[in-house]
C-alpha cells in the first residue's frame, strides 16, 4: 500500500484545477457558519430542500477589499451586504485551493437584485397570509384612550429613534410616562427581543405600545418584516402603533398595527398634538363660558339693583299713594257732609218758614220730619269710615317700614355678599379663603373665610 504526503496531494489538486482557475461563475445559496477575522469573512454556502435538509455545501471566502466594493454597490440599491447566517445571496465566484484552508469559492461580486427580489417575495408572502387570516383589523379594534399617557416603547434605548421620540415628548408639559422595552431593531435578535418586549409590556398598566426605529437600508429594515412579530401584534390586547422609519415603503408591521406613522418624531408629535388640541378646545370653551357668564352676571346684577331700588322706593310710593287716596276720600267726605248739612239747613229754613205760617199740628209734623232727617243723616258713620281709613294707612306704613332692609340693618342685622356682589344665603355656598363683603347700617367690611362650621 502506497501513501502520499498531503503536500503531494495538494500539488496534484492545484495542477488539476489550474486550467479552470480563472473562470468565474454565479452561485446562489444560503450563508451558513459565518465568521469574521481581520475584516475577512469565512462561511459556507448551502442548499436545502423543502424539508430544510442540507443537500449541498461548499466553503466560501470574502476578502475585506472585495466586501467593501460590493457593499458600496449594495448601498446604491438601498441594501447592505450582511454576512449573516440564513441570508440568501447570489455571488460571482471562482474556485480556489489553499494548502492550509483547502478547496473553496472566492467571492468576487454579488447581485443586489437577487436579494431585493427574495426579500420582497418573502414580504409579500407574509402580507398575503396576514390578509387571508383577517389579521389586519384585529389590533385596530382595541379601544384607544382619548389621551394616552402611559406609553410602552419598544426600540433600542441607544438609538436616534429613541432620542427623537423622547425629545419630542419631554418638550411638552403633559407628563407622559414611558416604559422602555430595550430591543434589537435589526439582525437575528430582532424577533426574539421585540416579542419579549411585547410580553413584558402586556403585564403593565399601559395605554399604548409603540414600536419604532429610525431609517436604514432595506436589509436593515427587513428584520421587521417578520411574521411572528406581526402575529403577536394582531393578537395583542393593547393598541400598537408603529413608526418604522420608512418614508416610502410600508413595513409588514404597519399592516397589522392599530395606527402607523412614518417616523419616531411623527408618532411622538401625534401624542403631543392630542393634548394640545384638547387644551386649545378647553381654552376656547372656557373663554366662551366666561363671556356668557359675565354677560349673565351683569344682567342678573342689573335686575338685582333695580329690585333693590324698587324695594327702597315702593314703600314710599305706596304710602304716598294711600295718603293721596285717603286725602281724596276725606275731601269727598267733607264735600258730601257740607252738601248734606247745607241741604239740611235749607230744609230747616223751609220748615221754619212753614212753621211760622202753619198751625201747631203742621209744626209738630215738621218737627217730626226734621228729627227723621237728622237721624237718617248718621254723621257718625262717615266719621267711623274716616277713622278706619286712617288706621289702615298706619298699618301700611308699619308694614312698609318693617320690610325696609335699612331698618333691619339698624336693628343690628347685616347682609353678606361674595366677590360678585351676590347675596350669600347658606354656608354651602362658601369655600375656605373666599373673600366676603359684609354690609352694616353704617358701612361695609371685607373679610376672608378661615373656617366653615355647619349646623348639625
């Protein structure tokens, strides 16, 4: 049995490969077992069947300079060349052999269109599944408080997205409470960290969950086009807002979220705007309410002032009216009495004349008639009526004077008004430190309520 040394075998392999060493060809596969040393990448390209079983494998190498050239071309397409396990790429390669590292493919170039197409295909498959399962509307049905204040935030705590979001909230005076679930927003750990953040925040008393990150390449944002995260959001019991940082594209998470925004700043501005709009509406309502109440207060104060004036003048007017009426009645009574007396005198004179010329019988009859006239005159009746009218006049005067507030003040009573000159009738209308005006017969004092004691 003949054994050949390793160097002899490698020499023969090199001689065998030599005619085809300069040929380059395109290879499509999935990165596996990626490692990086000194800026150079070492990995394997594998091919799997539908069951996920590896059916082919070959080692690949990507030198630092070539990686930088390829990455510049990828950035022009909005991508980033990431050497990470599980990513699909189309590489331009050539076959090489190294005495130490063995047979491998040396990567010379990469096609970004393959990655764009593969990412879009997977993205459309996720969107179609979510739509078919009716997931788009589930989280949108979660009730959202009119003024969310306790906010659960899922993002990287060291990112610009976090700083932009918090800066916008902190400049507003509304006292938001933010509970941060620090998460990886790109790469292999994205799914695990966001799902963990959703789970932790679900146990807190919060009004709203926001998932946000700033802009980036399509490959950076592709980590958020994730089926597991989308399913978790659709089944979440709390409203979820998203601000994934796209200006043009829409993330898979935007479809299932309660509401989506373009940037972290935009979602923070929406929260602040809710409070600002409410404050503006309340200020307008307060101004209108103050205007109407001031107008009504002036109207009521005018009515009260007129009532007070009427209360002051009514007794005098009523007394004067009664005096005039009684004077008129007395005058009428005097006229009627004078007329009756004159009539009686005239009749008496006629009678006397007749008596002088009439016999004694006739004289006697006239005397009887005269007696009857005198008795029917009933002067005392009119005198009694006049006396009753005077008595009533005195009673009206007493009544008017009894209801005059000035007399009550003279008796030691006082009237208490608030700052709006409204009469205070109960301690229930007062608050501590309220300013009062107390009116006495000879002046007013101003005071402040230090304690309210109610009758039990």
